[in-house]
C-alpha cells in the first residue's frame, strides 16, 4: 500500500515503491488520473514525479484527513499496466552540426548556440564509442516519458535499456538553448526553454517542445514513449521553419507499430 504523508499545511504526497521504474511511474499517473476524474472540490493541483504524487489542496474546503482517506480509497483498486494503449511519438534530433538559431549572436555558457552537441566529444571519450555509435544507441531504443519537470515542455525520460553510463557534468552550465537534448546515463532530458542544465548535451531538436498556440501545447506527455530520429542540418532547418510557423505535426503511432516495440 502506498504511503500517504502531509507536506506542509496545504499538500500531501502519495509515495509508491522507492525506485525509478516504469511500472512504479505508471501507478503514479494512474492515481493522478483517478483523482482528476473525481473533480474533488478543494484539490488545486497535482504534481506527478518518478514515484510520488504531490497533491495541493485548499484546507478551507478540504481537510487533510478527508483527502488522505479519499486517496487511500483510490489506491485500493489494482493498478494495471496499459502498454497496449501506449503511444510512441517521434522526435527529430540533430546530433551534431550547425543548427543556426534565430539569434546566432546569443552565447550559451561557452558556445554560441550554433553547435548542437557540445558534449558529444566528452560522451564518446567516456563511453569509448564513436559518435555514430552514440547516435545509434540513442535512436535505437524507445524512451519513456516519466513526467514534466519544473518548466513547461521540460520532460524527463528514461530508457529501459542500459545505453550509457556517463554521469552529469562536473560543472553545470548556467544556460543551454531550448530544444537541447541532454543525457545522464540512460536518462534523457528535453529542454523546452533556455535553462540551466548539468547534463551532457548531445543534440537539439528543431521542434517547439512547448507551443502555446496549439490545443496540445506540450510535445511530450507523461506515459508516452519517445523515439529519437537522427536528422540532417537541412532537415533541421526545414522542420524548424515549419515549427515556427505552427505547421509541424509530430509522427505518432501505437507502441508496437512501425518499429515502436
């Protein structure tokens, strides 16, 4: 049974098994969906993470005891994995080359932003792999979207296959460009905006990971699977043009189809 604990005077957390795994994370999102379906008055916001669900509420409308009791009830029913309903979304990535951002005069903590993979050399050296093999490994396996992090369009992904073992950078960068694709061991983070980052940047996507003009502004959603697709600089420019115009639509399909297994 998950543990339910208070967090301050207007939130509680539901903790599942103490591990980072897809089955545990799927329980978190299933519980989140059950709570949202209730439309419980007083619930303000839910924040799913790897293994916990944080629930903010208004104490004047909903007491901790009442909410905790309701969460316990929601946890009674079995949490079933629905891999048959999972969706794969393809994400094009330029793993090295000149991306030519909109403002090439902007500098990102040591480089001007044109180069899309400033840490590729460190990754190849640490892993004792060629650049081509790093790209092959990163594109050969599906990555699971665990959750959206502290910024819109900023997604935390994990690959069930052990792909890399490199750690975070010794010194985090104070700023990396939006669209940067960075890794830490078998995890990948997608940067929706210009943000600080301590992970190893190995590429950049030309799509807008968060576009508020769209009905579904986030490119990735928790519980989806992402297949990274290597593209050329020419393809990057064309896709980026379409994305800025609001015309780019991602390729998606049920898991198990079109190489999505």
